[in-house]
């Protein structure tokens, strides 16, 4: 199964209304990063044990570690969780930027250094979420 098929299967496996909201966010991420590399992590380790929620990834970002090694990863991540939906925005050097800049205007959401978590799209301002995503993409270049 290719990545696009995995993403489609993951989104359609979600109960409504989360399924529809994940589809809206999937399209939003594709607008922010048109023609981007798509990723899909099933949330399982090499032993097949579930260690995290499955994640859809968009874009390409190189993480540089202090020891000089690098790792390829996505710029934006989208995942469903028990309490709602999370959007991960990676590559922003200042871990206080997202909460300071978007935390108060985003709506009813938890905003940390790289994660925006909310229960439903109705709780947030999607234009502000898009602005945060676009900032993250530019900041990671």
C-alpha cells in the first residue's frame, strides 16, 4: 500500500465528525505545502508494538542533532487522538513562538512549542491555524 492509500485508509477509519475534520485539515496542509512529500507513520515500533498515534506528515525537514547526526522528517504532522486532533509544526527554533503568537487567538486549543491540540475544528480559528502552519514551513527553510 502506498503512502496516499495509507493516509486515505487512516482518515476514513476515523469516526465522524473527526473523519470529516481530518479530511479538511489534510486538504489545508496540502494547500500550505502543495506538491510536498507525504509521510505516514502507523505508530508502531520495529517490534510491531503501538507506541504512538498514527501520523500523517507533510513536507520535508532535516533535524540536526547536537552530535552532528541528521534525520529526515516532516514539517507538519496531523494525527487523531482520544481527545481530538493534534497538528505538529516542526522546525521552529523558538519553542515559545507558537504559544506566544497564536495561543490566544487560535481559540480553544492547547498550544506548546510544536503542537496544537484541540477537540474539534469548531473550537478553533482555522485561518489562525493555517497562519501558524505557514509560519512553521517558512521558519524551517
